């Protein structure tokens, strides 16, 4: 079997899993760091993948001092992100194919993201994809965020499927930890981050693309 249990629902992360946005966020934060006179690196960004803005703000002040202007830094970053994403937002490889398959076999699906609902609607809306998910859990929908299990538990609740019968698809370490803690069968599809030994142990598979996840789903049918 491809999975330890039958898959009755699928829960997707968004950034880096459905949308090719992590490299855009990274570039914008590095550029903003230069404007604010700090050396923000790709390694620093990697530690922030999957975290909320407030959590990243705490990390920035730990790195650059309590006087670092977090709000102004994020304003600059998000202005650059918006400009880049307005020019082009790309879907990750295999998104349409896996959604078509889930439609064909009538498996419900949800999004569990640390991003805002506004961002979900704005970016996935360009591809008319929001309607293809039966539930969306965004950052305002839960009190505790990834790596806590709450976003995934809420997604399972909204889908009315027990968490242990849900397949969770993630690209970040906090996301994998959250999905695993929720009891879901977890697959990491790496983007910016490679899986560590700890992360691999929390996954039933590590797949290099959503095409591979689709093959696993078909093999389990």
C-alpha cells in the first residue's frame, strides 16, 4: 500500500506547495534587509518558512535587536512581494492534475495555511482554484498556528473526516510537524527546505513533486 490507511480527504498547504511563492518571499526579504542595513540571508529565511508574520517578527528582533523596525520592514517586504506576484504567480507542477484526480474520485480537500484568507482568495483566485476546495483554514481561523496541529485539526473538522484518514501535503518543517501532530498521513513535497531525519520520520513519504503524490494516490486506489 502507498499509505497506511485509506485516504478519505486531502489537506494542502498553500505557499510552496500549491503556489511557487517561497522564492518570491525570500528574494523580497533579502532585498528589504539590504534597504534596512541588515544581512538577511537565505539561511535566515529558511528558518522562517511556515511561520506566521508575528513569529517572524520576533525572530527578526532576536537577530537584529529589539529596536529593529519590524513593521516598516514587513511593509517594504510585502510591497515588493505584491509587485512580484502581480507580475506573475505560478502554480507548482502537478496542481491541476492532482485536483482533477481528486474530483474524479470524489475525495474532498481543504487548504491549511499560515497565510491570510485574503491572500488565498487573491492568489488562488487568479486560477479559479478556491472553489475546488471544500474548506479553507487560514491564519485567523485558529489561535495556535503551525507547528501546532490546530490548522490541520480544524481542516479535518470542516471536512467531517477523522484526521487519521486525511492525507496532508506540506513543503515546510513546521507544516510537517503540525500535520503529524494532528495524526494525519503526511507527505512532504520539498520546496526551499529539504527534509531532515526528524522530518522524514514524521512523513509516510517524501515526494519530489505533486505528480509523485498523484501516482501514490492512484497506486492506493
